[in-house]
C-alpha cells in the first residue's frame, strides 16, 4: 500500500513538475527573454519524502518559508543519505535561527532588516563562507506584508553592501494577495524599477536576481523580469500528504 501510494505520488509530482516547467518556459519565451528563469519548488505544503520526490522529478532548488520546516527536511535527507537540493529560505528568518539555518542554504530571499543582514554576515564570516541574499521589498499597500519599504532601500544598501559575509544579488517581493493579474504586474514592474535604480546607484554590485511570482502570478512576474519564481501549490496538485 505504502509503496503503491509512493509510486502514484511520484508520477503525479513528475507530471506537475513538467507542466510547470513548460508553463514557465512559455512565459519566458512570450516575454522575449533569453536569460534563464529558475523555479524554486516551494515544499512547505508537504513532508520530506514528497519534497524528495520533487527533487527526483528534476527540481533541484527547493524553498521553505519557515526555518523549522527547512531544518526537518534537511535532516531527513541527511538521515537517508540523499544529496541535498539547493535549499532557499524564502520566508522571514529570525536572528536567533541564523546560526542553524545558514549552513543549510544556498540563498536567503527575505532579508528585511539591517540587523538581520548584520547577523547573517558575521555568522557567514565565522564559518568562512559568503551567503547570497536578496532584499525583500514591500511594494503593496497591505499592512501585514513584510519587507523594506521602497524609500528605505537606499539607506539599507548603503549600510549592508559593505558587509562582507553576504552578497546582495537582487530583490524579492510578493504581489498583494487579492490583486489579480494587472495589479500584480504593476507591482512586479515597480520591483524591477527599484532594482534598476539600485543597480544604477551601485554599478559594481551585480543585482541580477529578481525573486517574484508564485503559482497564481508567475506569468506576470516573468513578463517583468523575474529570474526566480517561487512555486508551491501548482506542484502539489492531486497530492495527499
Ligand atoms: C508559499 C509561498 C510561495 C508559494 O506560493 P504558491 O501560491 O503556493 O505557489 C512563494 N513564496 C513565499 C514567500 C511563500 O511563502
């Protein structure tokens, strides 16, 4: 029974993955873009064995929004002697969880304060590494959204760029929750514009990454230049954990 369920899930996940890959590719071509778009497979809806099936399907970059869930899956894969995917932390990271999380991840999408940037940098220096990070920016009117406000970006970059344990590679954002296509696209365009402004101001720091777009709005995000799309629910359609 267990084995059969596993086979079935593997098949569904592989189909979902190929469908999403096609959709992302179509959106990239429609946007007349020749640069790659990386799919971050968001695994927060499932347990580690299903996350592993997504890796087997071909998704090598996984994202988690809660550190505890990332730790649990990382640990499960180690226990099973499986190669780790490229783990990306995409949600808020509290400073007291930096030490444990940092060695497991290849990128943090959600730097939202200077204090967090400082903690990340000194911890990365301590273990002789450098962490690629994105700066989360709030371009919506939603009061509950996290991230820096656009007018805070310059001061943030000024203070965070000299931190040698982190490497700022771009911006991350979410569209407002109930916005719909046109509104989401305007918000993503704003993120791109903010990135371009920062790039002009700091030409020596390549800000090539834009992490934006989820299952419901990745087409709009890709049209506005997203290089990382964070896709969860579409990948788990038809799956019961
Ligand atoms: C859950 C989550 C996603 C994925 O959203 P879906 O709509 O399930 O594709 C992307 N980014 C963040 C920060 C998330 O928490």
